[in-house]
C-alpha cells in the first residue's frame, strides 16, 4: 500500500510512536501545523487558535511529534487517503504503518490519535496486536459528539451572520467561517453522533497489555468575530435543553465534550481549558503526555529486566 508517510528513526530501545490525524485532516497537523487545514480540510488551523500567532513566526507551533522526535523516539505519521471516508479504510492503512513502526524498534508501538484518530486507534486494537503498548487519545469523541445535531439550527444562524461576512477569497476568515457551517451539516460529522452505526461498530474493552491515556478540552470557543464567538452564537437559536454539552463552557472543547473525551477504561485522563485545536499545541498538554510516555517506557524496561 503506497501511503504518504513522514518518519524519523529514533532509538531501537524506545517505543515507536504512531500519530493518527482526525476527520478531514492530514499529517500536517502533526508535522507542519502552519500548513494544516482542518474541519474537513476547509480552512486553516490558525482560525481556531484563540491566541493570535505572530505573522512573522508562522511556523512556531510545536507538537508532541516534535517533542518525541527530539527525545530520540521513532515517530511516524501519514495522511489518510480518504480522511473523511470509512473508518475501516483508515484502520487498514494504520496496520501498514504499525508494520513499519515495528521494524524500527524492539520496544513496541504507542498509538496517539487526535479527534476521530483516537477512534481509528481503538478500532485497530480489536485486532489484539500485542505490539501496541499504549493508546493515547486527544479530544476523541469516545461516546460520540452531538454537535452535528446543531445543523438543524444552522439556517437562522447563517441568516444572522451572512450580512457580517463580505465575500472572501479562499483562505480568508469570511470564507472560513461560512465553510464551518457546511462542515457541521456534513455526512462525515454525522457519523460521529452517539447513536451512529460507526460508533456502535467499535465493540471493544481494555486489553491488559495496553496502557490507556486520554485528554479532553473544556474551552468551547473556537473563534471570535466582531461581537460574536463560536459556538456562543448558537445560544440564540438552540433551545437551552437541547444545547450540546460540547459547546458549554467548562464541559467541552467546541466539538467534543470532556466526558466523551475520556476512554471509558482509561488508566489516566486529563482535562485542559483548551479548545479542539489548541489542545494539540499547548505546552501543558504536551508535557503531561510526554511524562506519561516516559513513565510507560521506564515501567516496560523494569518489567523486561525482571524477566531476564
């Protein structure tokens, strides 16, 4: 299988780490964030970062991919051929990437998935591959996301906001914000609804040789424009009793609720006051996960030394 892969070889004594991107994204989210396009590939990542990035430093975003590479780990990622396609297609690709990863180390493989990427990792584990030592998920909707239901209320919101948006070229803020509404009503996102067939197909449980770590966000603000912020604008048109948890302050990251982001059987879970995009680059998140990986490595080495 010919895949668009990015790989850096590290120490043979450290686990190889495989990074899995989310719905509609590509490998740039891990290795070249300034060029990444998100939410269905419709607009630049910069739009969803609350803290404005300096124009003179467009490439200053660091990820866990960078951190682990500098620590001497083998890191590998790829761009899914069908980033908004069926999960089984992505799982088949992941199996090929895991084979490559296992050739780079004798210490096993760690899977790290952002958003839907975490579900791809969970689905892969149904194969009971004993080379997988850990699954780490970041803002993954393990219990689904109800944000897609907001599509039912998009028409009046668009009517309110359209006069504020001049017709913009591709890449402009106006263009980006209009396209986000299209993404929220897309079939791909609806596959992540809690009752979807997609989620019901993942019938799994904890594997005793896998360490599970999950991270979630609690800041739902994805962007601000004039006197509006997303998703606060939905409060004007969505009944309070139907307002999604994912969009409530302190309860979600704008697309995934903190509760849903937790692996049901996680060994470690952490929440951060960040949105769905910021959580990938925040030093606190990266530091926490790096420590978890280092602990896992130390524990694995201890078990190995005791067995010989």
